[in-house]
């Protein structure tokens, strides 16, 4: 059994992270964008909170319909944190909810 099959069997969720030349990151399974600046992007995904760090980072594409985000810049670090629910409540809401008020 492959790792991808095991992950989708356990959670029922399939998420893809595609990093091209450490400059373009495509993320599927995005629930919300919690915060971003030119060095850090925090994205709530179906599998937990994903933090992307680097330099000159920008969000190139944000699609609510397809649950996809494309981040571009000099990406140096990506990490998951399972406490995705805590980040939303501490920040007073998400970026998308603030935009569409």
C-alpha cells in the first residue's frame, strides 16, 4: 500500500502540495487563508494548519470553488500544525470572512 492510499483511507481526504523549483506552491484542499505577508502564509486545510515561510511570498491564486491556493516566492519552509481550529478563534476570524463581510 502506498503512502497516498494509506492517508486517504484513514482520513477520507486527499490533499496535494506541489512545489515547483521552490518558487511556486500549489495547495489543494484549502478551507481558508488565515493570514499572509511577504514572509509567512498560514492556510487552514482539511488536514490541518499549513504554514509556508520564505521571502517575497505572495498569493497568486485563491479559488474558493476549487479549494486551491497558489503561493509564489522564495519558499524555504512548509509545516503542518494539527491545531487548525485554535488559530481561527484567536485571530478573530479568517481573511476570507473579513473580505466578504
